[in-house]
C-alpha cells in the first residue's frame, strides 16, 4: 500500500537541470517533497527517500496525505511510529 503510493507519486515527479548542472526534482501536490543532487539517478533516489520520510512524519502527526487512501482491503489497527529508532 505505501510502496504503491510512492511508485505512483514518483511517476509524477518533475525534474529540471539547474544553472550549476545539478538536478532538482519535486512531486507536484506534496508540499516540501523535493531533492537536489549532482545527477538524475541520485536525484530520483533522494526524492524517493524524501517521500518515505515525509510520509512517516505525516503518519506520526496524524496529518492527511494527499491522494493516499486506505482501502477496505487493509486494516490498520495501530502504527507505533513513535517507537521507531532512527540511525
């Protein structure tokens, strides 16, 4: 469910080359989700990581995620996000 959402949003990503030759990528509709890297492959990878981190924060804060719907096929009882350890 989360992976499918990320893949769908990554398909909507917009990229551009900046004056310094680096790549900038963003996901329209997901405020604050962007990445800037030296090459396109790294920019895509970073953008995917940013979406994941952005979603964790949204879930932790009980914020809505635009375009993300939990269907009846999934039952979510509880997410212990606050117990996640960050490296």
